[in-house]
């Protein structure tokens, strides 16, 4: 049992890093260019023939497209992204999913992989507050996302821990599902939600994952998961990008300290 | 939710703590200069700011020779959008009610010292609590912040002179001519939440959402319990209630909490003017 | 006012500043982790916290609804306040803040949703509106919400034939005229203008100019702070040029 109270002034400031001069840094209202040949992307707006920035961040130029990437923002979905979401509402033929974006995402019944191909009542498949892994199928005009779980990889997630982070900490890569050698698996959703679970469960679930595995999880596995969770949160606190390698290194470094 | 329950059977919670472990806490006093005393407490995501203002006023009619404490809780909309407008009033009333009850015990604070002229004037301490961010376990953090703010409170000395039958009060302007309040025996609230079959101390937001019932108790440094309240829609077994209070958890944790808090506050005072008050600039 | 002179003969104000000097401004972005964006600003002795949340209520079809709430902590003023919000002054402030930010946020990028701006005054020593606007601007930038430009606010007054900038509580309550201005500094457009008390029209343009210049100075300070914050975080992220 421990109660740990510290004085706020005792914490060292983490601001001693010398930041490099980043030349493409812009703040709202800065003029990026007056050349009209460019197309404008996220984070910019046109005014009087000038392309101006509307958020504070770094300018990215891809051929003719200019956009400004802000530090922290709600998740902006793109087709093909893997996301993890929590069910908010069960509707007529669809589920409403919370993916930490500007508007709620939608998972249509027609986009769901049903076990055995039968039509079952929506309520039995996914209940309120269940967590699912899905892929972005399309983006509506107002920015809300349509999800699908048409592949065997996706579906309801059983026992594990969700960690909420900012989406900007996760880079887009080919695989989002990583099986770590310490006995747990980690899924990095593009929307900033991370799922950590014991590896054993995932191996058995090849059916599209709608049954819930309620076996009690081993204590050792649980400690691994808690430790991973704390590592992920620590990386997020210091605003470092999350990859499977960065999480793994942090985990190994933390093993030196027996108390998490 | 199942995951969390199974965890607890083995004394291991989601973030690796034991059932009786508190999350990391930070306190800082003297944050707001317009007040007689102030403190800020950060318990993981929970952020609470307390300001104490001392004013002269009439004492309570049934306790004419003692000072008064008035608690006021304000849930800022910064914490959750549901607190906008009058949304947070229910929670605010609960917290202030619990604090009132906890501090009602005569052994906690020496309110007699706050009396200026019996039956006519006494010091009234207005304790204002501002909830800035909710990360679970609000009651405990609020009580810790209140105790820290009272520790930091400086009340100017008053000289009473009698002039032809009329009492005259003179409040000293000297910033160093002050008296402090003895808060050694002030209580801290310990909340025990029942999740599944075990109970935990300092529930995080996730744990709070799956807990059935909570037991809140005000505990002082030497283990005296000043207030007790059960909350929540679940029911508690009488033996488990006894368990929580007597055998162990409540009292032990309460004592440990009070001790750590006093140590930290004394340490901060020792550092004196050397430490800069950073407030939110950290 | 007996005793205290707002402006001494040598050109010093009550707190030792000169007529064109702003109070010391210190700020920090990203104070809270749960809100979408948050900021804290200290202008002299006035301390203000702002938090932004985006919520998903279907209200207006084509643009976002900006919702503000201004509240003061009960211990923020010298005399204890009874209620933190709901009184007429707070409601007026809320309305002003909403108008100001409606003009600055690019509202058509967020249809069918709502942006909540919550401002909490922790310590009040004059210039509440200005500090609130500056804090909310920083919080909006922290949340990544697209803005046309920064919104900077500053107050000014007129004492002994000279305009003074960024007035504190004592100067506010002395009965001299008070002008509060909020501008978009790059385009030099005024989004909010309010004047109290009486001022001769010959002096009006002088005082407004002083306030606008004050806003520009505030903008410099805020911009530096934002750039520092962005460059630090970007370095840690590992973003290259």
C-alpha cells in the first residue's frame, strides 16, 4: 500500500530540449505562398489570392498539394485506415461508433461479416460499449466515416485494455497489428485508440470474432498488459510517436524497475 | 468490464496498482494571491483548485464562541461539457455536503481560535473548491486540496479594544502578523469502491464506471472516523462494510494519506521562498 | 481619487509601468489532457484558463455552432463572489466572446457540430475580457481548429491627456474612459470594440490606435509562445522539414 504525494515544484521541467529550427512552421494567418498554382489541403484557406495557414503546425508539400499538419486534432479519416471504436448506439440496420473524430462513425449491417452468413439480430452481435476493430470504407461529405469489418481480421475485441491517445502520435503503416514477444499483442488504431490484449486469445479467433472469450486471463499476462499500458501512456505524455519498436524498447527499459 | 474484475482478484489493477494504492499526486500551495490561502492538487487526471477567504461575520447561533466554515463547490465546464450552466450542481452539492459532515466533528479544527467577540463577530472561512478536470476520485482529491489550503491559510490578527462600551476591531495590515490554523487533525476523505467482490481505493474513471457501490469516510491522522456515507445503486454486505472500516483498508489508508500529506506540506513550507510558484505554467 | 495618482508627472503609472507598456504575459498551451485544446495565460495578476471541446450535436447544417461559457472563480476577486456564473455581467461576457470567435473560426469546415469554449477566470485584476480572448485563441490553436488569424485583445484608457494601454483593476475602477478592442492582427481588422464612460471624440482615434497597437504587441508574444510550443513538440515527434 503506498500513498505518494509530491510537491509540484519538485518535478523537473522537461523543457530542456533544444528544439531545432523548423523552417516550415506556420501559425494561423501566416501566408504560405502567393503562387496560385497550388491546390489547398487541410489546414489552409484562400484569401485574396493568398494561401494562408489556418492552424499551427508544419507545412507539407506533396507535388501541387499544400497542407498544414497540426499537432493535435481530432481524427480525420482516410479510406483504408484501421480504427478501433466503441459502440455508442444500436440503430435499425447500423451501429454508431465512437472513433474520436469530429462526428460519429457509422457501421452498416451490410458491411459486417456475419458468422455463418445468417442474419441475426443486431443486438446480439455488438452491444453498447463493446469495442471493435474496423476499417474505413468511405468518407461522407461532411467528414463522418463509414466503417466495415469485412475481413476476418476485424470484428469485436474480447478481453483487453483500450488506451486513448491523440491520433497524431500514430503513423500510417502497413500493419497495425503487432504481436510482441513479451506475450501480448497490440493494435495501433489510426484514430488514436490502442488495444492491448494477451496473445493467446487472438490466435484462436479466426471466425471473424463475434464470440467473446471469457476465460480468466493469467496473472502474468495481466502484469505484462498493465506494464505495456503504462509505457504507452508515458510515451504519449512525452509526445513521442508510437511504433511497435518504440513501445517494445520502453517496455524493456521499464523492466528494470519492478514497481510500475 | 469483466477484465477489470478478474484483475482485482489477484490484487492487480489495470495500471498495475494494488487495491490500496493511490495514484501519483502533486500538490502546490499559494497559487492564487487574492485569497487567504490556496492549494492545487493533481491526482493523475483530476485537477482541483481550492481558495480560502477569511472574512469577519456573525457566528452560528448555536455555537456563539466558535468560527464557521462554509464550503462551496464549483464544477467548472472545463472538466466535462455536462457541467455547463447548472449541470454540475448535483455533484457539487454532494461534495460540499460530504465535506461539511467530515469537518463537523469538534476535534478536527480548533474553531474557538477563530472567535473574535463571542456572540457577535468571528472569522468565517469561505472554502471554495473549483473542479477543473475530472479523472476519477473527486472526493478524495477535494478533501486533500482543502486540507492543504487550510494549512496555507493565514488569518490576520485582530485586536479588540473596548472604548466606552463599544467594541472596536482593528485588523492588522501587516502581512507577517498572521496566525495559522492547526490542521493536524483535519480529516481526509477516503473512497472505497466495490468492484466485483473486492474493494479498491482511488478508483480511476474507468473503474468508477463499473463499480456498484462506494463507501466514503472521513479519516484523520490518528485513525478517527468523522463521517461515513454509502453511495451507489449496489448494496453492500454488512460484513464487508465492517471489513472496509475496521479491519483495515479505510483506517490504514486514511492514516497513511494524512501522514504523507502533512510531510509534503511541511517540506514545501521548508523550501519557503526559494521555490517558485509555478501554478499552471508547468 | 485622493492619494493615488493614476499617472505621475514622470510618466509612471500606479504599478510602475509607462503609458505604452503591457503587463507581463506568460502563457502555456496544452494544460489539460482531456479537453481537445486548453491554454493558460497570465497577464500581470489576471490569470485565465480556457478549454475547448468539440461535441457532435446536430444543430446547424452548413456551419459549426460556437458555444461559450465565461465563469469566474468565487475567490478570483478581492471581494468574494457569490455565484461563479449566471449573473448579468458573465452572460454579457459570454455573448461578447461568442461574437468574437464566430468571426474568427472558419465555421463552414465543421457542419453539424459544435465547438464549446469554456473560460475560467482564476484571478481577476482587470482586463478580464482581454485575457479571456487571448487564452481562448491559444486554446483553439492547441485544439487544431482552423482560424482565420489569431484574435488578440487589449484595453486602453485616457488619463491626463495621454492614452495608456492594458489597464489593471485599479485603473478600471477609477472612472476614466475604457476602450476594449479585439483585432485580427495580420489584417488589422477589428472584431470587437467596446467603450465605457465618456471620452471626447477628438481623442477617440488616438486611444483606439493605442489599443490596436497593444493588440499587435500581444500578438507578438502569443505567436512566439505558439511557435516555441510547436517546434518543441515537432522535434520530439521527429518531423523533418
